[in-house]
């Protein structure tokens, strides 16, 4: 029986029993195995981490000290070259030697952390020519000091000969371990001497090796040199006086099992071993021996911690933990009943609250998810899944409604635009701009119109700077070409390139290099493709089904709008042509009328003729199409001319000359009104005259038709018609000729017809 999937009653019994047994069993296990596991694992990790930190700190401290000496040597070679050349050439000028010693002493003093003791400038044959100390100040070497036989000089020069310009040399003297840094003083590529500086390693490393306090709970470290470096193993260690005085690190510490095994294995180790602790006494430590190399010298960093002290501390911690566990178990029994009650009823109440929220339309009522595998857990999770599905569906419906509303607004805007905008070019410009404003995924929109011969789709509207460039160069694509526009204008079906990099129909344009997806929708009406709407996005697969449907509806509206605009443009052009034809007809008929009446001109005047020349005013009135008032004359009169217009057709001019004291602007308005009525009257007279002429022609034609109707012979019909026409037209001779196609033209082209 799986207690986790059993009934609530079984689990209730199990949890009550477990509440008592688990703390007791846990306490026994903790006391039996926890101490050793904790000590062996955590202690080793702690010592390893401390050893690694100390090794890095020692390496960094030595590296900084050696780098400083290299900088000193470079400054000597560059800034004090004349003095250096002199002393290295055995020109032991006292002033030069003192100045160099002063400078070296000052440099050593400014870096107390490096623990410098003294420094020498040595020639290539091992002779010290300048000596400076930190403790007693600079002093000139009064006698020649020979370094040639020292280990420092021999090892250092060998390393420099091998291409290493600075080196750390560790030797042993009667006073202990000596650390010397030797740096070549270069003149070009040649070593002209050496800078040898001695450091006190114990002082330099004291801040690293000194523990914060002498406690058995804290690790401590010391530095040793393995035997292969020429050191005597028992004395070859460096530590702080604090550790030595406390007896934690002695010459016998180096001979302990741990350091010796690390020296023999030449590898870093973490192990437990015994170290001497006074006469005939030992103590157990956990130690980490870390191998490291500094400037060609091998070192071992030993980090140790007493196990007894840590063990006692661990025991105390375990006992404390056991006590806390027992106390917690007692408290746990008191609150278990309350927790079990909440465990059973809380999920049910949460689901009830969630159902109430659903009835109110609140999908965010807090109902915590359950990790339980019983009936209550299944109920809670099933409710949460169902509510999440309902919320997702509701959100999806709201998104689709929002998208649909947006699309309908855009379509409404375009429909409104098509109603308001009759200019086809302005209409297309406004539509493409509306598209990129309303659809955030679209960064470029354009409209192509298929030319009359159906060979090319010509770009007529485009957005942005790229659109201006494309329109300026007359961009067009062949219908049926391997391009999105070419295919859509040939097939009349929607074409989409969801990924332009992989599309076979997308044609890359240098002005639209950001395009990653392209959609083209045909503009067609009554099965006739008139163009295409093309939209482009910076993102792959940007055109989902909803957007495609919206843009298709938009394209249909655009097609109707373009067709309406085209029809409106054609109707306007037709009306303009009709008006122009009408004006030409009116002008021609008026010309005929004037010719018939008075030799091409009608003229009438009233009042006294002053002989004023109205030609300049009439010319201005003809150009401007309105009344023109002239300047006052010498006779104190005001001349003005009013053009006689009929349906924008100039018929003539009315010329006025009025006494200055009688002139008023309202007089011109009255004259324009009278002239307008005059134009209508004159036109009515012309129309009446034309109607009379038309009636007279009809009468004559009817009369002649009546006279020839009773004739049956062709000759009689011709004779009667000729006689009547001659009589009506008052002409002395009228002839009629009838002929056939064969008889009409002879072989040489002359007329051979019959009269």
C-alpha cells in the first residue's frame, strides 16, 4: 500500500505515528553517523578552501614584489643611465654612488609591504658597486664586495642567460633561508649589470600566515621548500612567530607524515595525519599540502587544523541539534491536529471560492495549486486547469475581438477615405500610410497598378524613404515574373513569403533590406486584376490568419475605392471634355450668328461718345474674366468694362464711362447683373433665331418632298428636285449626277459617269 495515495484516514494514522518516531530515529542516526560525516567532509572542504586562498595570496605577494624590482631596474636603466654607466664601468665616483644608493633606498622604503632589507648594484663579473639598506639608510660600498661565488649570483645569471630577465633565488645561510631577487640592468639587448634585492619573507608573508586568533577551530599555514631545491628539510620552512611561539609549527612539523608524503608524491594532498606536539606527544590534524611555483622556485604551502577541537565543537552542535529536534517534535504534535484539519478543508474552500469567482466573471480568485495526489489534490488541479483553459479561451476571444475591431476600424477609415478622397493618387497614398500606422508588424506598404497592356505592375504608392526612392526611379515588375508581385498579378491569388531568406518568389530590394516576411494581395474586380497591395515586415512569419483575413478585406475595400476613384476621374474627364465641347459649340454658333447678323460683330451704344479707348481695359477684362475699372480721365469720368459671359464663354464686352461724382462700386455690381441678363437675353435671341431657321429648313424640305412624292420616273424626280432646290437657293444652275462604280472611273482615272 502506497501511503501517499492511500485514503485520508490511513495517512492521518501514519502521520501521527511518524510525528513521534521520526525525531527519535533522526536523533539516533545523527548521533551515530552525523558527527563523523560532518567532520570528515566539512573539515576537509574548509581546509582546502583556506589553503587555496593562502596559496593565491602568497603567489600574488611574491609576484608584486618581483614586478616592483623589475620596474626599479627599468627606471635605473632609463632615468639614471649616465650614473649607472659610470659605476658599472668601475668609475666609483662617490657622488654618483651616493645618489644611486639614495634613490634605491627611497624606492625600497616606499614599499614596506614587500619587506625589503637591502639592495646591491652588481657588475656582470659579480662585483657590488652600490649598496643600499632600508634599516640604516643608504651607504656606498667602500670596498669591492664579490658576489661571483654566491649561489644568488650564479643561479640568477644562469636564468638570465637562459632569457629570464628577473628571477627569485632562494638559498640557505647560517641565519636561515635567504630570498634574493636578481634583475638584469639592460643596455639595449645586453645586460650591463644586475640589481640584487634581499627580502625578509617572514615579514612579507606575516599578514597571510598569521591567523586572526590562536584557536583550535581555525586553520593555520606555513611555507616549506622541498629537498630538491637545496634546502635542509628540517629547517626549510617559513612561518610567523606567533605560530612558532604557540608550538603549532616547529622544525618537526616539516618532518610529519603529511608534508613528507606530499614532497615524495610531488602533488597536492588533503589528508589526516599526526604531528609532534611537545615531548612524546602528538596531535591529529587535517592538512592540505599545496604545491606551487614562483619565478622558477618550488614551494609547498601547508595548511592544518586540529581535529580534536573541531570534533568537540561538532559534538556540541549535534547535541544542541538533537535537543532542538526533540523540542520541535513536541511542538509539532500540538500543532499537527490543526494542520491536518486545514490540510483537509482548505483546498475545498479554495475551490468553492474559485467557483464563486467564475460565476462573477472573476478569473483571478486566489486558488493555490496542489502537489497532493489524493482526491482533493486532483480536484484542485482539475479546477485550476479548467479555469486556466477558460481564461485562455476568454483572452483569446477578447484578442480576436480586439483585432477584429481594429481591422474594422481600419477598413472603415479606408472606406471613409474612399468617400472623401476622389483623387486616385491621394487615395492610394493615404491608404498605405494608414496601413503602417494601424498595423505595428508592418513597416512598409505599397500599391502596384497593372498597366493597360497587362505587361507590368507599376508602383503607384509607397511609404517611407524607401518608397520615395522606388517611386523616383519608376519601379515596376513584369506580370508573371519570379517575384511576389509578379505572381500575384498573374495568378490573382494571395502570395505570402513567410521567410524571405528561404522564399523562392521573394525578390530582394536594396531599399527594403530589412524585410523578413512579405504578403501580396491581388486587387481585382469582376475577375479583372487591376493591381496588388504589398505589405512587408521585419520579422519572420508575421502574417497570421487573422491579419491575412483583415488585409484581404482591406484589399477588397481598396479595390472598390480605386475603381470608384478611377470612374470618378473618368467621369470628371468626360464632363470636362463635354463642357469644353459645349463651350466650343456655343462659341462656334455665336460666331455663325454674329456673322449672319452684322459681319461678325454686334455693337450698340447709348449716351455721349467721348472717344475713350477701351482696348486696354477690354484686354484686361478678357484675361482676368471679370469687370475692370480704369483710372479717372481728364474729363473727370471713370471708365470700366464688364465682360459678357455665357457658360464661361466670352461673348463680348459692355463698356461704361461714368462721371466721377456719380461713380460708386455698387454701380459695377449692378452693371455685372445687367450684363449677365443681357447675355441670357442675347443667347435666347440666338436660340430663337436658330429655331426659326430650323423650322424654315424643315418646311422647305417637307415642301420639296411633297412635290417629288407623286413622281415615278427617275428623270422627273431629278428634274423636280433640281428645280425646287434652284428656286429655294436662288441659284441659276443646279446639276445632279448619278453613276455606278464601274462607270464612275475610267482606266486613266477620269470621271465617265452620266449627267
